[in-house]
């Protein structure tokens, strides 16, 4: 199927993302005029958006040409241009537009096919108004997130550290703004952070944004080599300097002359080598083994660590004067637990990356699975999240990655002590409410998992009425469909 050129509304940019001064746009489509009127009233009361309606797919397509929406809510079975045909035309022209399908009896299989073709979600008729509103509000939140990300990317230039990292959390932005300020200087930088937070990536970005980027950065993993080998690797040696030195060795500091050297995990550098490194920082020169005269070097030094250097200084394991030479500027990479709002962005990025790598394009993470990712404690930080998503992509049986695809990668359930530590800073009433929320989500999730997404069975096992159970699911934003097993 091909799409001919469609004229754009001159007052509206081609992107479907609403500007900060505009409300998101929604087109509602159904050939049942009573249903269409009801939809307009329900959505208009509950959702903050501009609404247009159409009584057929053909009318909606003509409206689409001059009034570009952010979201389309459409029935599947309509005379003429069906909902599936409209979905294909819209997605071919602009894949970022979200399409929600409404399905009647006997069209659920068509709705599943629509999901495979890029629909955001589907709702079965007759539907609960609250369920419709919740689905649409989730979609509107996605639109807002996409817009904020697009706006942020438009504001930063190609030499900004923000283009190399994914995330919008305050702590990450603070680190990236500092990197922008110091990148094109020769100042020594100490990059701190837990394992897996991207310290080496931060170092490479600092180098790429500097005036030394025309030469390759040299990275040294300090704990990977024994002390006697590390010294010769760093500073080199002359021919005949020791038994077996049959030729001279240049050394990594000379290799990095005119460029940047990264001393990774500097906290593991032996005391004796700390003294020699201090000389390099103070005098800008090295003394290779077997040499009688120092050699001047022009090297920018970056160092990284996941250790408490101040504690190592107190224990006599790290030189205080070297610490102050390294710590001219300190960049702290935040842990993933400090930027949980970035988890959806990172997860979707890795999902697309590995989906393309392993020939599984179009994968999606269900809302329930995303909630699991957001609530989990990440000891391995971004690297651990990356590995979790990579494994899920490899094992995924269909287009939707569910909790079942992730369950073997999760840690044991969070102990009560950990939950209490998270809410200790809250007032008693707020802490109690949060603990109840955590319990309720876990209980409902477990009930749905045990029943395979069967609401009636889950309600019976919980000793609750079906309607009461459904109200709880809506309150905590859980979808039974995310836990249903699909046959292949």
C-alpha cells in the first residue's frame, strides 16, 4: 500500500506532538452515531484534549489531512475504510501517532492483528467508561513524554553530553550540564558512581567533546593488571631496563600524548604507583624504567571510581595529595535507583536496539511489566537493566514482553525492611498508605499471574466479588490482559 502526498495544516507542525501551549488532539471514529456521541461526552469530561469526531474511516482520513491528531480512537469494523485499513494508512504516514482500536463481539482476533501492525491498544465493546478513560490517559501521558523528549533534544546541540545519554531525571541532567561546561578544557576530572552507571561512557563523551577528539582516548583498567606490569604499561621502559626488556616500550601515557587517558577504577591503584602518578599530574612528565631523564607529556587525565576514596584516605590506602589533584572537578553519575523516571525511556531504547539486532522489531513492554521494572531495585544500574531487556528480547514468544518474560531476571521480592526504609522519611499516614499500595499491587499481580489473567478466577481466589476486584485493578492501574497466556 502506498500513500500519496497529504497536504499539511499550515498552522500546525508536521509532528503529531502537541506544543507546550496546545492541547493534544484526539479523533474519535465510529459508524454508530449514538456511540460516537457518548464517546465525545466521556472523553471530553475526563481527558484534557481537543476532540474531533468522524462517522467513518473515510471521513476521518479526510480530517486527518488538515487536522493532524496525536491519538486516534477508532472502531475496527466499519463500511468502506475499516479501522485496520485506516491504521495502516496512518502508520505508513506517521508511525508516532497512537491508535486505539475498539472491538465488538467476534473481532478480538482482528484487534490482536492490529496490535501487531502498530496499534497502541484495543478496548472490547461494551466497555467500562473508566477503562476507556484510563487507556486514553495512559496514551496521553505517553504523548506528553514523547513531546518533552523531543523538545529537550531540539534545545541541545550536537556537542552536548545530553545527546549521548538517555534520560531526563534531575540528577542526570545535573551531571550532563557539568560535563558540558568542562568538556572542552584540560581540567582533570574524577568521575564517581556505582558500577554500571556509565562512568566510562561519561569519560568517552568528555573526550569526544574536547579539542583532543581527533586522537583516540586511551583507557586503562587499573585493577586488571598486577602492579609490576601496570607500572611498565603506564610509563614504559627502556631497552635493557630489566631482564627480558629486549626492546623499549612506549607506555600508555606517551601513547596518549596530545590526547586523553582514562584511569578506570583509580581506587585500586597501588600506593607506589600513586606516587608516580602524582608526579605526572604535578610536573606533566613521566620517568620510564631505565631512563635517566624525564619525558614531558601533554595528556589530559580522567579518573573513575566506584569506591569511597575518602574512607581509603583515612585507612592510609590512598594518597590525600593525589586525591586533591584528581578531584579538581568531580562528576557523579547517578544510580538507576536515583532516576527511576528514566527507566521507561531506557527500557524502550534497549528494546528497540536489541529488537533490531536479533530480528525482532516492533516489540513492546506491557504496562504491568514496565511497572515491575520501575519498582525494582537495580544493584547493577543501567548495565543490569540493559542485560534484563536483552534477555527478555531473546526469550520473548510474541510482540508483547510481559512479566513472564522478565520473571527469571528479577531479584527476590523486596524484604519488609527495605520497604520500610523507603517510606521512613514520610509521615505515618503517608507511609502507611504507600505500604498498603505496595502490598495491594503485589497481591493483585500475584492473583492475576496465578489465574493467567482470568479476572473471575483471580477474584474467587482473593475472596472478592468480580466487580470489587476490577475496581481494585483500575485503582492500581493493572490490566488483566497483560497476564493472559497466548497460544502460538
